[in-house]
C-alpha cells in the first residue's frame, strides 16, 4: 500500500500527539495520587449501623485544628449529620459510605468530589481556608428525593 507524503506526516504527528497526551495524563494522575478505589476498606452495606466508625456518624475533633467527619448516605439524606461547624483553617477527613445505592459527595467551590459506593469506605481530606457557608450535596442521581439531599457546613472564624 502506498501512502502519500502528507498522509505519512499526519499519521506520525497524530500518533505522536496521542502518545504524548496519554503519557501526560498518566504521569499527572500518578503524581497527584489519583488511583482507582481499593478494596482495602470494605464493609457489608447491611451492617453499616453496627460497623465502626459508621455506628456513630458525626463530626469529631481528632487533634488541634483537625477533624473527622463520618457520614452515611442513604435514601435522600446524609444520616445523623447536623450543625456542622468547623474553624477556619481546619483540616477535615471525610469518611463516607452508602447503605443503599451509589450517591455523590460534593462540596461546591472546593476540590471535594467523590462517588459513594455501597460496601466501600470512601475518604477524602480537605482544609477549609475561607469562612462561610458550604453545602455538602449528592451530585449523583439516587432517586426521586435526590434534590433534597444536602447538608450545610459552616466554617467559622
């Protein structure tokens, strides 16, 4: 088969661009710690209520200016989570799981965004450097009451 000179050039340029793109994406994902979910922290979704730390969801102070927020997502609500107030500059370790279906977990205007899958413990850490009201919401359609699934979080001075 005979290729025209310009076809060869475009095939080489196109293939080279694709390889460079995949390398950049791969290296960037590795450097930033983006990895697929692991099977390290799994639990039975039917036993969430009796499995620590999800048997006592809520906000707990871990150390000076460091908190752990344990949440359980289920049927259009984040269970037993209310009056979330943290000081400015605090680091919050979010630990979330689901009892029923796949839910989303997002805090707009931050980098906090993950998918909550039943049977898995999903974790993310964020430091809140600005005061104000934030809203933790489900960004994955989970049923007819999905639009009401949100929890306010206040960062105070």
